[in-house]
C-alpha cells in the first residue's frame, strides 16, 4: 500500500505546478481570469468529492476497501488521460468534475490500514503510510514540472495516467484484505443515523473534522497560485513549471521527514496535543512566505511548513481510529474526508478571489490566520473535554 500511495500521489501531483499555466494555453486571458479559473478548476474536483466521500467509506465498510481502491484508481487515471485532449477551460472543468466522482484512493487506503492496525500503533503506522503519500508528493511536482518544460503538457498527462494505472495493478496483485477485527460485544453494522450520532456525541471529534476543513482551506488557498507566485519572484523565467514544482516539493520533503515521528509522538502523548502544536507551527512558518524576495527563501519556508504539516493527517486519522468502532471507521473517515474536500473547494476559490483583489501575498496572511484559528478551537475543546473528564471522576 505504501508503494501504491507513492505512485498515485506522485502522478496526481505532477499536474499541480502547471495547472494555471495549462489554462493560459487555451487563449489570451487577463491575469484575473486565469487566477479565478485556476481556483474553480482546482476546486470543483473536491466539491464533487465532498458529496461522495461518505458513500465510498460506507461501501468500503460493507463490501471491502480493496474494491473501492481499484474503482477509484482506474477512474482517476482515465480522467487525467482525457485531460490531455481538452481545448477549452470548460472541457478541463468538466473532466476535473468527473474526477471528483472517483477521487478517494488515498483516503480509502488510510481507512484500509487504519481498520487493520492496533490502536496503540495507529499513529506510527499511518505516519509510515503518509510517508508513501508525501514522498510521492515530493517527487511528483518536481518531475511534473520538468516533464512539462521538456515535453509539453499533453505528454505529462499521458505519463501521469499510466503511472496511476500501474498503482491500480499493484493493488490488484499485491493487496490481500483481511476481515475487519471487531470486539465480541461490538456491532458489525451501523446505520447512517448511528454513525452521525457517534460523531456529534464526541465534541473533539466534530471539532477535529471542522479543523480539517479550516486546514484545507488555508493550505489549498495558495496551491493553485504557487506557480504564478514563483513566476513573479523569478521574473517570468522559462522553466517556471519546474521551479514551481521545486516549491511544491519542498513542502513534501519536510512532510516526508516528519510524518512518522509526529505519528509516534501522538501515540505516546495524545494526538490532540500534537495537533495543537502542529497548527501553531504551520501558522508561524506560513507568514514569512508572503515576505520572501527570492525563490530559495520561499523554498526554505515551504520546507519548514512541510515539517509541521507532516503530522496533521496521521494524527487526525489516528484520533478517529481511537474513537470510532471498527465497523464504522470507513464512514467516519469518509465524513472527515468530506470536510477536507470541502476545504479543498473553498480554499482555491477564496485564494483566487483574494489574489485577484489584493495580490497573491495577501493569501499567505489569510492562511496563517486560519491555522491559528484551528489551533485555538482545538485547544478550547480539549480543555473542555479535560474538565468534563475531571468532573466525571
């Protein structure tokens, strides 16, 4: 599963550094148009995925996660392959919309591994799986930008699709899914109403999901604009796609180095505590990105941000693993993924609007504020839970 996630993440992130540049090849547009449609096209995939993710999780709980991995992986590969043939912004928008219907490979892999991992090792194991995802994310933008500069956008889409098909084949041949391990007195099936009741009865759990939304809004508000920001810093260099890929990959490098360590720390002292620290650090490293004057400064702070970001998804997933019964974990993770995808939708749109009115640098300040707000909300609810436990005892 580690290698399959590596291949999917690498191939999926190959197109991110040049998505806004690809739009510019469809015609002569104003900067504001490109910035807005970069956000729309980037975000529509996640808008559709927001609605379908709980269903993928529920299907996985009932029928097995491997089948969902095969279906979603094939769908992602096909949609990316077809993107090489589009000629208008609207055709690309439609294919990104279709891609949202089948997006869910990596979240489903997290649900698969989470359901078959002991709670006390969940953070470390999920951190290891996250290393596969982020290492793919590390090399994907770098090679994607390089391929786009050397061979053009169309061939990059072809290669991306082929790599994802290989990942699907790897899952088909190499993954053996074991039956879910439930406790003797634990139900093997939960209705949708029971799952929602479980979520709303755990205050920190619903807070973590809302924090997931805020994190993704902040993180994805800048991603579609990063290549344009690099272009501003470098003065319209020829190899902009490659340099943007370098900036993307810097975050992945920090993520790769820290993911497993943050997960292990969460196993020892509590994932809620680690999340609060990581959110505060993310804000601290995001603000200087608005003030940089050269590419190497941006790469440095993207790397530091990646160190903090690396533990957020493993700690959130491990926390859900600890609070949700095995037979509903896929659906609970599906709802959390929906919050992530909703943030992925709102983030690019918000970033595009802010950048078109106030400049790209202002997006970094808004993002830092969202990370600080997330840390505050989680800290307040953690304090509330601690006091409730103390009163009950």
